[in-house]
C-alpha cells in the first residue's frame, strides 16, 4: 500500500471526505480510482 493510500484509508473507512493535495499526474497512480486530488498550486496565469 502506498503512503498516500495508507494515510487516507482510515478516515475513508469512517466515512470522512479525504483528498490528497499534489500533482494529479504523480498522485493518481498511487491512489484508488475516484480519489480527490486538488492541485497543490493554483494554475499559472497567462501573461497579458
């Protein structure tokens, strides 16, 4: 079991909402399908 999965397993089992913050491309393969992954940083702004 990966560390992100292990950390979210118990709260999820207790029906708490769990989200892992980070780069979705990095975390997605480590987490169960349907895991919430909000980005750790806001999207880059385009130059005017």
